[in-house]
């Protein structure tokens, strides 16, 4: 029986992986249908992000040394992780920010009728063109400032992947509140803004209470500031705690969604997906 269960789980995992890959190919093909728009948006986002390098350069020249214990290179590292992580999240799971609208209008019905996981279908149904610029910006920062540093690249990849998952989970959890108290779009936007701000500034500029939130309710610090600490001084327990915390938060967000889904009342808004 145990082997049959494992076979079934592996089959389900492979099925979900194929669905995920199919959504990505379709979204990318749709984006590339208008290539000029795709490249303009991606380039525009990368250029916009680049202005912050100048801001931090000026800040460090004026202050000198470090800011809240972070050097200029440390700030660029967390910016690289943040940019790439958020970019991956919105490339792969951009539709999560539309969850409130899907629930309120009844269009969630469409995803509930899909043969694959309802959550997977909701998350992967859309992509963001400008997010490719975020990913490119993060990679460029790493190439310019950490080109030959294997340790930096290791924790950059770890952080970017963890942040993509955590940011998606934060947005999912915030918009899932719509099942319980109505339109939660404002909460979703606020949670996303807090998540971004917690990631792009040195951790210690925030007070103890805010840092507690950064590691619990909106735990982007796990994916941004912890990898920086691991880069400077690796400890296996810290790495395992970060990985376990990220996985636990994502599982909890998914469970919260399915629990809320029980309260959903169909809007009879059946729309054909093409």
C-alpha cells in the first residue's frame, strides 16, 4: 500500500508539473506575440530599478562605511535577490493578485472546473511582461558585483527562489481573506507593499516589533536577509530553519486558501478559457 501511495503522489506531482509547464509556455508565447511591447516593458522595468543604485551610491558616499550594518555591496545583494524573486513570482504566478476579483465576480468558477488543481490554475493563469526586467536587473547586479563569487551566487539563487514562493504565498493569503470578509484587494496591495519594503532596506533600520513581522506574518526576511547572513557566515541550522520556514509558510497559505474555498458561493460566471 505504501508503494502505491508513493506512486500515486509521484504521478500527481508529475501531472501538476506538466500543467505548470504548459501554463508557462502558453503565457510566454502570448507575451512574445507582441515582442516590441514585451521588450519595452522588460527594459523599462530594468531601467527603473537601476535608478536605485544611484540612490544608494549617494547615500553611502554621504554616510560612509555602512548603513545599519549593511555595506553598499550588501544592499546590492538584497536588491538582486528581491528583484529576481519578485520577478519570478510575477512571471510564474501573476494571477494571484487577481484572486479577490475572481472571488467577488464569481469568475473563480472557471478555475474550479479545470481538471488540475484549482490553486495551481489560479496562480499560473497570467504572467507579467515587465517582471522579466526585474529578473534581468537582479542577474545583472550579480554579474557586475559578484561575478566570480560562487558563494554569493549560491545564496542568491536560494534567496530568489525562496522569495518567489514566499511573496506568492503572502499575496495568496492576503487575497484569500476575501472568502471571509469580502473585498480584500486593499489588504493584498498593502501586504505586497510591506513585503517589498521589508526586502529592499537593511533589516536593522526597523524596530524589534517590525522585524518580528518580517520573520512571521510577512516573512520576506527569510528569503532576503537570511541568505545574506548565510553568505557572510554559513551555519547549517540557519539554512535549514530558513528553508523549513519558507516551506511551512507556503503550505499554510495553500491550506488557508482551500479552507476559505469552502465558503465560496458560485457566481455562475462560467467563462470559456482559450
